[in-house]
C-alpha cells in the first residue's frame, strides 16, 4: 500500500507540472497581434488603465479603514489592555472614562504620566460615536473586561458581524448605544441576547432595520430587564420638531 | 427566492432577444472587442452602473486555458481565485460552462445558507473559518467599481448542536478541536440551556455546543450573484450550454512498483448549446469539475471509474444527487429573536426565517429511505412523519404550527465519507475536482475555490492543506470521516 501511495503522489506531481506547462502554452496567443495598434486596441488599453486606477482607489479606501483599526501591540504589551484600549479610542476621535476618573476627550490625548497611572485602572465607559471602528478594531474594546457603557453611535463600519462579537462583554456591559449605525440590522441585534446585564439599549434610527417597530418589540422580549430606546422615540422627537417649526407658519398671522 | 429566479429569467430572456440578431462565428473576436469597449465606456460614464449580467455572445470561445463545468458557487469561486491569483492580469483565460443560468435546480440557491465551524475535521473547520472571513469582507473581495455593495444578510445567530449522553464525549472532543483551530464555541449543560433558551425541552439532552461567532446563515443568492458579477469584471467568460463530451488522449505508463496505468489528458470539451443541436468544441488545458450533484456524471464522461473494480482506474467518483426537503412553517408561539439554528440529536434542524415567527428546517432521511432523486417534488408526508414529531418534542411550541411552503434540493452527496473532493484526478491528469461537499458546500466554497486554484497554478495546496480530500482516498480506502453532518 505504501508503495502505491508513493507512486500516486508521483503521478499527482507529474500531472501538476505538466498541466502548468500546458497552461503556459495556452497563454501565449496574445503574441498574435498582427493587426498593429488599431484605434480600438488603443481605446481598450486606455480604458483598462482608467479602470485599474479606479479599482486601486477603491482598494485604497478600504485599506485606510483597516489601517485605522490596527491594534497598538507595543502599548498593549507595555501598559496593558486598558491603556491600549483607551489610546485606540482617543486616537479614533472618541472619549474614554477610567474608573473613578473624569472623561478624557479625544483632543487631549494621554500624557506619558497617565500611561503609567492608568495601567491598572479599568476603563468604565467608552464613547466612540462616529468613529471608524470596524470588526478588527473592536478587539481593542473587547479587551476591556470591566466596560459598563459603550456608545457606538453613528459608526459607519460597525455591522452585524461586529455585534456578533459583543458577547465577550456580556459580564460587564450595562449600557449600549447603536443609534444611527447605518450597517446594523435586526439580524445583528438578535445576538444581543448574550448581554444579560444590559440595562439600557439605544437602537433608534437604524436605517438598515426593515421593520423598526416589530424589531423593537422583539428585542424587548429578548432582553426583558433592559430598557430599549427604539424608533418611536426618535420619530416622536422628529415629529415634535416638525410640528414646532410648522406651527408659526400654519397659524396665519393676524394682520 | 422564486420571485427572484423568475425575475432573473425574465431579464435574461429580454437580453437574449435583444442580442439574438448578433452574428457569431468569424466575427466573434471583433464583437468581443466592441462589447468589451462598450462595457468599459458604460462603467466609466456617470450613472452607468447598470450592466448586463450575462455574456452577450452565446457561443463559447474556441479556446480556453481552464474550463469550469458548473457555474454554481463552487465553480464561480474557483474562477474567482484563478483570476485573483494569476501572476499577470489576463494571463489565464477561464471559461465557465453552466447549462442553466436561472439556476432552477442548482443546490446553491436551494440551500438554507448556513455557515458554522462546528465540524470534527480540522480541515473543515479551517475551510469554514476562511470562508467566514471572506464573507465578512465580501465587499472588499468582490468589490466591482460602480456597482452597489452586496448585502449578504448574514444572521450571526450561531448553531446549537444537542447531544445525548452517548454523544457527549464526541461532542466534547469536537469542541476541543474547534477551539484549537480558533472557532468560538462554548459548551452548555442542560441547566444552562433551559435558562438561555426556555423554549427547549432538554429531556434526553446531556450536552450542547453553541457557536458564538462567525456562525449563522446568509443569502446564498447574494454570494452567487456577487461572485458572478466580480468574475465577469475580471474577464472570466461565460457560456450557457451543457458539457456532453470530453475528447482526450491516453498514454500507458508504468509506476515504480511495476503496475501499468493509463494516463489520460483532456484536450477538448464539447459544449451542447442551449435549445439547439449545435455542439461547440472548446480546446482547453485544464478542466475543473464543479458540477455539484451532477459531478459524478461529468467524471464518468471523462472516463473516471472505467476500469477493473478495485484498481485506481476503476475507482468512481462517489458523488450522487440526494434529495433533501426544506419546509417553511409559521408558529406564532415559536422561539424569539434569540433562536439559533438548532440541530437536534434526532437529526432534525430548524432556524428562524425573518422576524414574523416563521421558521424553516428539515431532516436527512435514513440511508434506506432515500427518496428517488429523479425530480424535485416535495414529499409532505415526510414532514408529518419524520420531521414534525421530533421537532415538537424538542420545542413543544411547535406542536401547533402551519407549514406554508416547502422545496427540495440536491445534496452533492459523497457516499464514501460525506466530505468534499478537491484537487486533481491521479490518472486524468488535467481534471480537477471541487465537489462532493454534501451538506456544507456553500459555506466552504470561498475557501475551496482558493485551494483548487492553488493546486492548478502552483501544483500544491498553500493556504489550507486539503490532502485528506484528494481523490486518491477513494482508492486507498482512507475515509475523511466527519461526525457533524446535517
Ligand atoms: C436543502 C439543502 C440545504 C443545504 N444547506 C446548506 C447549508 O446550510 N450550508 C452549506 O454550506 N451548504 C448547504 N447545502 C449544500 C450546498 O448547497 C452545496 O454543497 C453547494 O451549493 C454546492 O455548490 P455547487 O456549485 O457545487 O453546486 P450547484 O449549485 O448545484 O452548481 C452546479 C451547477 O452545475 C451545472 N451543471 C451540471 N451539469 C452540467 C453540465 N453537464 N454542463 C454544464 N453545467 C452543468 C448545474 O446546472 C448547476 O448549476 C445545502 C443543500 C441543500 C440541497
């Protein structure tokens, strides 16, 4: 049996190399461009370039987001997950609150003194509203095991896949806001049932949710101990505003 | 799903009529160029996002480097990775031959779209993890300039496998392997299960494993169309027709141990055009067999298994169509939003479908009760007798339910060990397989496509070592047994 297996491998290898050779033969006929550089050829080449450039730009956009979401391994090794997480959030333009400390806004950053000071202090709250956090960048937040309050409002790259990871914060998380996240849908909300300690959840203004009212009811059923702020609150506010602005116009001014 | 299929069919019909007047044959080259340039201009003009999804020239080219038989998710994935991994832009000419562009019988669109890492074989877990990464970043992998992003509709709700006392040890072992490979899976006791999912009756359940991340279900159509759109933009050629014959030559050789073997090489694939008696030969260097449930037939066409039984020459590709039913039911008191895909120890599975208390599920029949795969008709008694009783036992709320719809599809069932067949045939030296994945081919397609492309281009697996899935295992009798099959 062993011998036959060896020979089989031999055959497989042979076949692979010979097929590659055949392949390169098949590739060649490009050389038969006898017609010269016709106008059509020129146009085709030219358009290829434009397309390639646009594809490159598209890829670059995606790369930019990835780069922004890299972890700071050095800081993590040196100062632990809390400082690394806080540094990441501040760098992204968010705000953090260490336990028994004031909020730190993004503009300020961390001094080297604080780096050392906060090494052992858990992060209690993170406000990452509008930040470019994605699946990969979430690593930094998921390492904050004492995190109680997290706001991901209007984060353009937070999607259902990200929500699928929040179970890692199930022991601590009490407050979560996803309001205005364009890529969060009811499918992702379904896995928030892991967050059994959640007391407040904001899921208002989610454009990707197909039926917001039904979704809110189902989420409330799923998380009975949690106050869910959903669509009607935001809608009510918007309606209220509209009424207010309409009022003076609709009531004719007595002459 | 049906509506979409109809819509597609309609759209194709319109297109086909519109372009029916175009000539083929000698002017093909010219036509190709013109349409190519047209497409490019269209894509650059503002608002020109609408692109015909289907190739205009209905005749396949006379030559291609790689011919892929079957335009389902596996065939398209192989095409994608071949183009993506080619050394120079446009180096390989890839042709995908698909006999039915409405995909009315293709398993891909008839599947339930699940993805999970809860397998027992490390290879399957790795394939699934790779695919999850692919699906997560689908809009980067399959981005096409000017086309809207894909909405995969991924439900990250996880799979919940239940085990009896007898199966508990196996489950524990499997979970250990899954965790080693990097999957996020947790074990649950019946007590924990009751707390988390109060609608489950835990009688007879000793242990459960629950996937926390990267598991759930998605829209197979979206993946299929996304791949189609992308490979088309990469220059892959499409042709609607059926592969009916291979023209090959053979050479006799002797192995080191003195056995005589006949090596075959396919030179030409004959494609029968849709709705006509016309045959078009396509010269090619490599053939990829991705014909799903029909790949056994394709292999036979190429001469696989024609020889004395017990020899390598006489070893067939053990892939055949097996009919599987999927039922969709409504149950107002059914499990809520938190419900994962539940795989019961009886073999019955179900999951939520949308928000309106709809659920879908089914069960694989026992080996001796396999239905006739001749057509795709649904057996409603099967639900009443085989699916519903264990289902209602496990989830008592399902005692009152109303079946609303049902359909059937074919598993590309590998009768040998229910696992995929990947890589070259040892004797038909330029035929590669990407088939036989039984109930889990959809979720593994992104990774399998890559593995096959690596095999074709480099001669060996690079990202994931799939040697246990090579064809030779059928001859050697080495089963790659998977314990977690639905
Ligand atoms: C009910 C059901 C549920 C499933 N659930 C899941 C799931 O949850 N998760 C999962 O991962 N997988 C699932 N699967 C399995 C999965 O659907 C398949 O493994 C996968 O789709 C196979 O892809 P394919 O491209 O090989 O096959 P297909 O999609 O069947 O494509 C093969 C194509 O080849 C074409 N073809 C055949 N012969 C020829 C020929 N001679 N010439 C030209 N073209 C030809 C056919 O027209 C067809 O379109 C399920 C399958 C079924 C039936």
